[in-house]
């Protein structure tokens, strides 16, 4: 810590002693040689041709690039979901494409009804042709015209009527008296407990509903004969086969010479299952129904959600929904429609960028005071975007690229192109205003502000590339897309901008009426006149220019309000730093430890899209299991499921009992959802919370020696929300306790995205560490200092703590809900999407360091001119404050298109970027860094030594326009 200079001395350095600004093209021979090269006609032609070719190529591949974008997140190696997906692919290789209709009655009346009685009666025939082998055939024809599902029989009626049938048979066959009790005991154990049967009440909408449900499969079959599509609803349930054989020993039947074999074969109507599936397909009020559609394959292959055939199927289903009878309100949800909505949201965001562009350009025009120079920026922006798309096209052909990548690319291109133009063109305009020749102005522009652009671009590029350590390709590919965009912005700024300025010198040099006059519009003649004037000797002498610059510089410092503000910050650095820490620590302690994240596709979908509303309505009524099912894959121990019925029966009974125990262990009051019970499981061994047996007919898909089985889990909780993640964790912990039954795998999109997010955040500290290394190395190299990088890291951490703490309060706690601005309201999932933080973090760090370098470079220059540390910090503030403020507002305007987007994830990213940028330009560079420099004193750039004579240390004037 060093003693602060007295105010009188500080003021003398700031406003009194005029210092000499020595900046000329001669001082930068390498840059001057580069400018001389750019002035050659051949070089200009080559550069313009190259950029033109990149632009044409970008336009050519634009549409194909958009079609290659992905929104699905594949499993990450090393996670439980990856192992589950591998096993699912081994035993069940075809991954179905799912869709679902949500059908509601238009007037709120019931779609169907249930009655507490049977709607069919048992009939039987006895086949004794192979006596003593007796076969009893049982059917159940409907006895009620209102019966649905061809009728149904309650369990109590089934036992009573079966007893009557056995009594009738016993009167004709020599059966012992205990046979009836034995058969009834088996039925009581193995038949589902049906207590109600479905009917169509008079005047109900059941006929319209059933007609629509049965038409789905009938319509898709002829339209897509090569696809295996099934409609999953009450109407698609099969009849229930029941088969049971048993032997009556000969000693029990005195009149027989051999054992009596009795085989019961029943075909119960499909209405028998309706009560079991009621909660799956019908709401409690019976006014809303779920009709699922699953396409397992087309031409023997799984169908991708964004494939042409998937789009065709989805279009046909949408036509059916639109043409449904007026008595029904039908909504379609499908994975294909969701992806289409996401891509539509991306295109809308890209279109919105055109609305924020004029604002950013107006700020730039105000700073450079020349409307003509803005044309350079527009050309650079177009070149940057199209060239970036061209270079990203082969990347998208190789790895998964997120659908949000174009939105980020547009925002980054807009922000950096205009920002870099601000740095370059303000310096260019200032040099012209001070009397420089255009060639020299371009040289000094590249040597000073061009260095800032190069360092800034390299910083951002490296920060984006650190995203490659994250395991999710969709996120790491966004890092690649952003890095390429920054690289193109830097290349355009440092090559295309000077080329245009040299190609039309008089046009861009004219600033009469802020460049709105007609002067210099005839490019070729104007250029000759311009150079003739220069060659004629009207150019001011070098010393006159230096004197003029020095006087103008001092005048700007004297008239600026920033020196006074800087002196206050310097003087009160102790209370200022205490106040800043008092702000950051509560935000960090109260918010960061509570950080949660959500997953899923809903945050990636526009909230005003029809597909989003349909999905949320489906989720509220039945959960998202119809589209994104959670499945338990169970692989039995070796030898436990041999070909014998007894072996399978025993194992499946063990599985059923394990599932009941798993349900108890999984349920938690912390989860904001209905209690989790064994009724959520559906499989060969369990249905509606009851164990099934081989005789029930529900094991029809389990035959011979089988190697794995699936159990679907239907639970009314969003698996992508914070509660859903708690539920998945508890489910995994619960199944792990039953490893003796087999090997359990939890598969599904919910578990997969949770694992992906957890894996990503496990690597997040590595990415942060790499970014801090980038900061330390770049700052150390740029400033030849050890202290400056450490100070930069401290300032970055302060800004990041405030930015992300405020974001948690906003989206997790809803602290801005009172604004009634949906983009900034608390999230229904209770948290931000996990991708938001991963994408925004590198940008915020890069931009924060960008402004830090810009300010610090000016302070170094002032130190090189012989000013003490505190004076240099204040003069640096005076020279850069307005430029940094303008740059911050340009960035905010560029990212505003993301904030105005209807896609929640883009809103979150935009909020983080805008808040981070505004904190940087309004607080960090104005208060935090100057205060820290006031505290460090002469140690600011230790161990770097500064020569008292500017000519001894070289000149590096940074781009400034200070008023």
C-alpha cells in the first residue's frame, strides 16, 4: 500500500502540466509496412475478393446449416444414462418416436363413464374329446348396449360366475369337491382386481371420442405403410387372454385310471383393462383423455424426430387434430413439433437482431461523428456473420451443433463488430480531426486501437474455446461457433476496415455535417484531389500535429467530468472497496449456494408457441411420459429366467415385490407432486400396483428364456424440473438396494439430461480454472506484470459474483416478477436452464477482461508519459470512460434481441450478458479498477519499470474519444 498523493499535486498532473503526445506512423514501422501493403491495388483486390467469396459461400450454405442444427442432447459417456442407453440399444435397439393427442370435451362433459357392475356375462364350453384332458373355453359377451371395450366383468362377478361354471361341469364330470375351491383360489390370486366397467352414458361424447381414437391407427397405416406406428389408448388395448392348467391326481378321482388334466382358457374383453389404465389415459374428471402415438421404425430403422418422415407423420397427425369434430378440443404434442418450434424461435431471434442493430449503429455514429464511417461497420458485420456461417458449416456436419448457436453467433457478431469499429473508427476520426493524413491515421489506428482489438479478440476466442472441456457437444460446439465468430470479427476489423478506408479515402475522410454532405461522393475524383492536396504540401508539419494533439488532449481532460470523479474514487478507495465487497458477499452467500438448474426442451422453446402450450397442457394433465417416457430396464441374474414357467414366475414375482419396495423408498414429501406409489409402474409383472402372473395373460410378451424386461414409470412430475431431478435421484437410490433381483438401469430423457447437466457442472470448475489461466497469462504478457493479472482476476470475480447472484434472485426467486415482463419472471421449473450459465460465463469473462485491458492500457500509456500511478489512473479514466460506456451500451443493444426473444434460455443468457456488460462499463471500469489501483499504488504493474521519458519506452496510444 502506498501513500496517496495530495489533491493539489494530483490536480496539477491532471490539469496543469501539458504532456506531449508523440504518435506517428514512423513510430510503428511494422504497421506502416502493413498499411503500405494494403494500399497496393493487387492487395486490395485480393482482400475484397476473399471477403466477397466468404460471403457468397456463407449465403450458399445458410439454409443447409440451419437444417443441421440439433436440440436433442445425447447421453455423455461415463454417466448412468449412457450405460442405460447402451443396454437399451442392446436389448431394444429401436427407439420409438412419440407423439400424443390431448383430447378434451368442448363443453366440459365426461368423455366416458364407469359403473360399479359388470357389462358382460361369462359363457363357457367344455371340450372332452381328449378325455381325461379337459379344456374349458370361457368368453364374456357384453350384456349391456352401453358397454365399452366389448364389455367387462368385475372380479367379484368373475369368481361367482366361474364357481357356477365349475359346479355345472362337476355335475357331468367326476371332479372332487375341492377342485372348485382350488380354481377359485387361483383366479383370486391371478386375475386383476376389477371393480368398475366403462360405459357410454346417454348423450355423452363417447362416440365422437372413440371414433377419433380408433381413426388414428386406421389413418396412419395406409399413409405410411413402411412404418410401424401404433396408437396407444383405451381403444388400442387388446382382449385379455387367460390360461391356466392343473392336474387332478387319480387317487382324488376314483373312477379314473389316470390323472385328470384341466385347462382353462379365457378371452376376456379389452374393457377388462380400462380401469387398470384409467389414470394413464383419462383425467379424474373424465373430461380429458390421452391418446398416444408411437412410431417404432420406418423401413426397419428408428425414426429421428427431425427427419423428413417424422415431419410427414407429424403433419398428418396435425391435420387429424385440426379436423376433429367440434365437440372435442384436440391438441397434438410431438417431438417433431417441439424441434420445429425451437428452430422457429431461433429464426425469430435472428430477425429481432435487425431491430436492435439501428440502436447500436446510432450509438456508434454518435461516437465517431461521421455517418459514413458506419457503412464500414455494416459491411464488417455482414462479412463477419456470413463468413462465420461458412466456417461453421463443416463443423455442423461433423458434430452436434445447438439450435441456439445461430442466435449466439448473430449477437456476438453484432456486438463485437460494432464494438471493434468503435475502438478503431473513434481513433481514426480523432487523428483526422487533429490534421493527420488519411494513410497515417489508418496506421496509427491499427497500431493503437488495432492492438486492443487483437488482444480483445484473442481473449474472447480463448475464453470460448475453454468450453471444449465441457462434455456436452451441443454446448462445446457453441463455444466453437462463438470463437469462430469472434475470429471473423477481428479479421474483418483489422483487414476489411483499413482496406475500405484506403479504397475510398476522401469519402470516409469527409466529416462535414457528420458525413451527411455530398462532399467526396465521387470516389475516384475525390481521391485524386485528396492526394493532390497532400502532395502539394498543404499537410501540417509533424511538430505542429504533435502540438495540436497535445493541446487538444489537455483540453479534453480539463473539460471532462471524469477526472473529478476519479479523484474522489482514488481518495475514498477504502470505503469504496468495503462497500463493493459488502454488495458482493451477501449476493454470493445468499444466492450462489442455492443455485439450481433445470433441463428439458421447454426452456429452449418459445413460450408463445402452440407446441409449447400443448406440451405444458399435456404435462399438467398426464405428465410428459407419453413423449419422454422414463423406463426401468431390468436385466435378470444369470440363469434366473430359464425356459421353465416356474423360473420366470418366481423371478417376476420377486421383481414385483421389489418394485413395491422401490415405490415406498422413492416417495418423498419434498417433491411437489402426488405421492409416488407402485401404481406408477407398468410392466409384465405389475399393473396398477398389483402383481400379475403368467395366467393373467399380461405376460404375453415374455416367452422362453428372456434376457431383459422393461417397466415404464408414469408419474405426474416434470422429470426436467428440480423436483424431477430429486425424484430421479431417489428412484436410482431405491433400485440400487435390490441388486439381488437383477441389474437396474433408469433410462429416459429426464434422467439423461440430469446426468448431462451434472456431468457438465462437474467440469465447470475446470473451465473456470482455464479461463483464469487465460486471464493471468494474457494480462501478464500484455502488461509485463505479476500484480496486474491478480488485480484483474479480483475485479472479474467481483463482477461475476454480482451478475450471477442477481440472476439467481431473478429467475430462481422471481425478484423481478413485479415488472410483469415475462422474459424476466421466475421460472416455472424453479431454476435456470443448465445451458444458460455454461454459455454466458465465457462471454461475460471475455468482455469484462476486454474493458479491463482497454482501460489498463491507457493507464500504462499515461505512466509511460511520466505521470504517477494515481494520476495515470485518473487520466486513463478520463480518456476511456466515454468509449467504454458507449461500448457497453452497444453490447447491451446487441444482446437485447436475445432478451426480447420468446425463448427462456436465450432470455437467461441475454440477462447475464447485459447485466455483466453494464456492471463492467458502469462500475468495474469506473469504480472497482480505479479503487484497486489507488490501493495498490506503485505496485499496480510490478515488476514493470516505466521510463520517465516517453520516447524511451515507445508509445501505445489507445483508442479514445473522450467527450
